[in-house]
C-alpha cells in the first residue's frame, strides 16, 4: 500500500511539473503574440526579424515599400496547437501609399518553441503586403 501511495504522489508531482512547464510556454506564447502584434500594428515591420530564427534581409526597395504600409487592423481568427508548436491565423487590414483603399490579407503563422532558447520563433514568412 505504501508503494502505491509513493507512486501516486510521484505521479502527481510529475503531472504538476509538466503542467507548470506548459503554462510557462503558454504564457511565453501569449507575450510573444502581443509583442508581434504590436510590431505589425505600429508599422515596425523590419522588427519582425526579431521573431525569426534566421532573420530576413531587407533590400532598400523593400525598406521603402514597408514604410508606405499602414496597418489599421489585426485580428486573430484562430489558434491551433500543432506537433511543432502553434498555428495562428490572423486577418490584417492595411492601407498602402496613403491610399483610402483598405486591403485585407490572411496571414497563416507557424510558431515553433525552441527549448534551448526558451522562446517562440516565427517559422513561416512575414506577410508580404502587396
């Protein structure tokens, strides 16, 4: 009977520890998503490199193009847990070149958690505002 109690108590603490780890990952994901959304919303599109494991190179032409984008809406449509991390589908509304025409893109984001770095990275591409 004592062996059963010991196994049960150990199992309980292992389960509790794994839940805490998932909670930390979840909290980290939420923080990363809020920060990424702010970067997109405020038009700091070059800072999206901070979320990529391998940063993209911005040409002078791309830099000029990004300066003309104004994001006016960012709405999370769905979040799904995948084998590698999380998939988030976002609707982004923006204008371009000081136009009054509102454009909408659907951005499917794939996020992976790096255990060593203890952070989330965007595995998919940064949206291309056409």
